[in-house]
């Protein structure tokens, strides 16, 4: 658990980088043999690309660093439960373990809305640990959206 907290803190740092750019603060890292090999944060607004999620960016960097699309023996740490697209990318990348912070009751696909990461019909399933530093991850998102609503109400 101590290791999970350490790496989730790194994912939170990535989320804060996104927030500094005006992006929704979601961060992700991929860890292999206790080393961070992929780091990503949400950049959808900056790139105007619907696929520019933290997980996708972290997975792409990890694949590049390992020189393979198969991210076996890795763990991905994400500040928010993955969406359907990101859950699919995790499955396709063969990441065996997923650790996330806050639940996403409107779009999460690691147990909230659906559980793609443990779908029996797929050839790959993940071990999922949720709720790691959930309060910190959730507060980061809540505060971000409160600021946005506050700005909109002043207009």
C-alpha cells in the first residue's frame, strides 16, 4: 500500500501539470520494476483531440521506453477511474494491474458504470485496486470544477 501511495502521488503531480494548463486534472503513470516509464496528463483542450487522455499518453510513452506494445509486468496508476477508451487501451496493452484514485460514476469502466477491465469475454483481464488516495484525487477534480463554475457565474 505504501508503494501504491508513492506512485499515486506521482500521478497526482502529473494531474497538477494538466491543471496548470487549464486542463481537467487527471494524471497517469506506468511503472515497471519500480521505475516510472510512462507519464501522462489530460491534454484534450490543448490539443483539441478527444483521445488525448492521461492514460493514453502514459501508455504511449511506456511503449516507446520499453520498445514494445506489450506492457506486461507493469502497473498503471491513474487519478480517476478509466473511461471506456482508456480501459480498452489498458487491455490492449496487456497491463496486468490498474490502480486508481477517484471513482467516475458517470463514465468509469473499472467498476462504476461498467467493468471492462474484468470482462470475461476479453482475452486479458486486470487486477484492479481502487480508492488509493481517493480523497486527494477527488478533491483535485472537485476544486477544478468549482473554479470553472465560479468563473462562469461571474460572467
